[in-house]
């Protein structure tokens, strides 16, 4: 009678290993793009962070304590707390999920902090994202822009075709127009749209466009 429980235990172990692997993959990709990444749990406590985040810690940009993230000034902490509270409240009237603010680094160069909801696509499976609720990105304001296509591939784990379809949607193309441009059926485009919605944690195309327009504009820095 223990067999079903043992089977489920093995499934949970595999899911946790997959989550760790995918999160590590995302963090490595963010490092190459100059983006520090910190994952927060349901209590907004850090559960994982990239190597670049450690660099910002060593520079005194932020501290990682038992009570959560602490930034250099009280004003920055208030901004960060306000963004976290907005995300946790899941305010449907908010113009876009998440937000950001700028602060001054130890070398005087502006540093940008962006807080977004953690998406299931970062671990390539919605059930795997449960331990993590929000994600914090930190970057220097003067760093080179990151191609939006690269962000869609490395952060949202979209395929090459999904990236192309997503970019077309963000530019205002309709399903029919994309189908004609790619010489495929509308059903084929709709199939990719459904996958894009899942990976961006969106229920509707309008929500996906709103979410990605905000996050890509801030992360890409273009």
C-alpha cells in the first residue's frame, strides 16, 4: 500500500530537481546579460540568487538578511516594500504586474531594481513554480541593451518560433497576419499563442502584451 506514496515522493523529488536545474539555467543566462536575479518565496524571503546578485551584495547595494532584502536607504526599502505589497495583493487595476525604481550605486552609477511575479515558465511547468512567488532583477543603468528576443528565449524559455510569434504580437500583428507572414495555418499560430500565454502566466492575449511590454522594456533597457 506504500507504493503510491513512494511513487509520488519520487515525482516530487524529480520536480524539485527540475526546478533547481531550470532556475540555475535562467540565472546563468541572466548573468551573461548583466542581470542579477533573486527569487523570493511566498513570504518574500530569498530562496535563490545568482552570482551577479552576490556582486551587488559585496558592493553594499543591498543586504540579504533573515527578514528579507534590505537596500541602502530607507527610501529604497519603502519603494521595494510597496512593490512587493502590490504584487502580493494581485491588484487587477494595476497598469502592469510589478514595477521598479532607481537607486545610486556605491560608484555613483544608477542601479535599476525591477520586481516581477515569478512565472511558471522559469521552471517550465506551472506546478514547479509554487515554492517561488516573486523575482527581483537588478542591473546597472549604463549597461548595454539586451535584445528582447534573447530575453524571451532565456527568461521565458520560449522556442524560436514562439519568440517570432510573440514579437509579432507585441508589434500589433493579428493571428491572421502572422499566419500569412509565416505561411502557416491560423490554428498553428493559435497553438503557439496558447504556449506563450502559459509561459507568461497570462489568461488573455491582452494581459500577455501588457505584461511583456512592461517587463521587456525595463529588462532590455532599449
